[in-house]
């Protein structure tokens, strides 16, 4: 599920897993290892569109294989 806030989107774990065609377990692992930046609100984790773009551009991936 995606929520639009101003000029960015917030993605929950289930929605992000579906979009990226991976398991929710994979998304939780990326968040736990701080490879993907997110915020927890209540019991749910959310990732912004900006954080997702940053992840794919490699800006904050010190663990990325080269």
C-alpha cells in the first residue's frame, strides 16, 4: 500500500514487497540491517519514495557488492 504525502509516497512493507516482487521477510531484513531506511509508526514500517530511490542509486549502501 502506498500513501501520498505532499510530493512523496510512503510504502508499507507489504506494498513494497509486492512492488519489488520480494518477500516481506526480505524487506524487514533490509530495514533491520539499515540497508533500506524506514520509520516505524505503531506496529508498521514505512519507507519513503525518496529512501527507495536512494537505496537503488546506492547512496547509502555501504554493504553493496561491487
